[in-house]
């Protein structure tokens, strides 16, 4: 039976395809971005405690006050911006819901939304669902002079028209691993001042920034915070991706519109997990230590790949790194990722999957994405297999 679709051209995601392929061929899955280890037992104990205390019914629609206040305190301590926990912070069913509700709240039929490529696969389908048009601005790919991706902010500015409603940002960036700098925030301030557009900032990897650097949240700048929705994820921070709990921070007028949709989408978020997170995050070391935890894992994978025919690229943030496979094969990225999974037992994600047209020549740079949010033993086993290529 054929049914009319609200999302033509959208099928099963590459993450599902590659994870299924890894399972079928008993490959080590370094593709999909989730840990293969449990969270802190203290956090799990807090969930059980909350359930035993009776926190099993509907919590308030925007999230329990204790958790929203904890988010407020954390953001103020790290970035200097003081959101009102009653009117400007909302607990959401993961960053995915936060992104979807934000786009649906801010973007209207006929609008344009600028998206920087490569990009996470959720953005464009939701923009289309809102009746708007994504305008794709590609990053500058690595070349002989630069070993990482870069954003050309002038090109971003040139893509903004009178129909542009918003710009979607994602830093630390999945999949390239790059992060914003002070100069990037300067460029964004100029763009907002000249155009008045909204910024939708996907900052789910905010606590995973390496080499002693600071995450440059948009809410560090007052002029940007006034036009931004800043979105983050407890799943990425506390190794609980399956809990699907995130949050968004935004000026009160924007938050009110997001909450109108949130209340009719999921209404609220699972109660005992909110209580557990609120109590657990009261100790800031749990998020402050995250960068060092993942720095060690990145170094382990990076140094291991140096002993293979891959050429790894250092990541500035996230729990992903890219690697060039040009010394191994000239296959397109998608074919190479499937071949590596089936024939050599290590699952990865082709970088081309984060492009509008994965088959296009400009989407294929001979790069694949590795996830290092894995046990050390998992990483070591994968490196051993890759060293035999």
C-alpha cells in the first residue's frame, strides 16, 4: 500500500543501516554515537531513589524546578548568562525534540533556514516539515593547507536573504569535530546585527572540548543569547543516551512558543530521571571531568590509528574523530564504510552521510567518522583489526 508522505525522500538513516550491518557481521560498532559502557552507579542509584520516593507521575510540563534551576546555575557558572529558570529553560525529550520543537516554533511556511554542511541528519527533514526551505552552505573541506574543516562566515552571510528566518549551528560539530572560536562569535554577532535572524544552536557536546579549550556557547555573548535557542543533552554528558533527556534555553518569548508545541508533543519528560539528574548535576565535577575522560579515549584511538594505514584527524570536541582512508582505498565513502564493516569487522560512518547528496563528488573526501565513546578494550580490539588492513 502506498500512502502520501509528509517527508518524501526520507528513509532509514545511515546510522540504523550501519549499526544493523555491524550486528549482522559481528563487527565492532564505532559508527553510531553512543557509549558501550554504563553511567555512574551513583546516577542510577538516584533514579531508584526517586522512584521509591514516589516521583512516578507527571512532572511539570517545562521540567521539575530543581532540574531547571540546576541548569540555570550550570550555564551561569560556565558561560556567564543568567537564564530565568521559570520562563527561559525547558526540559525536553532529548535534544532531538528540542531541535524539532524549536524549528517548528520559529520557522513558518515560505521561510528559509541556513544549514551548514556537513550537518546532522535531523535538521533538513524538520525544516521541510515546517514548510520552509533549507539553504545549504558547505564548509571548506580539508586540503593541503588545512587538515580540518572550516566555516566561511562570509559565505554564510551571503546566503541570508529577506526570507531567511534562522541559522542552525552545531558546535562542537558532529561530524567534523571542529569548535567555535572567539573570532567565530564575532562573525556571528555581525551577522545577527545585520540581519536579525534567529540562531538555533545545537550544543549537545558542550562538555566534550579538548586540549584545555573552552566551549564557546552562543550564550556567552548577550547579543547572541537574545536571538538564540541553545540546546544541550544530558544523554551525551552523563552517558545515558537512551534516557532521551535534553533541554533548551532561550529568551522568554521564544520559550513560550516552544512550550506551546512541547506540551502537545510529549507534554513532559520522564519524572524519576529528572529528579536523578537534578541531584546528580549538583556536583559540577560530573560534567567538568568529562573532557578529560574523553580526551584519553580520543588519544587512545588517534594514536592507535597512527599505526594503521588510516590518517586520523584530531578532534577539537565531540566524541568523534575523522580519518582519511586514501592509502587504503579509492572507494566512495559509503562503499568503503560497508566494506570495512563486512570484510574487516569495524563499523564506521561515511562522512558523506552528513551531506545533502551523499553520492555527489563534493560529498566524498575519503573520510569516515569513528566514535570513541567506547570501552578501552573495544577501542583496542578495533585498532587491532584495522592494523591488519
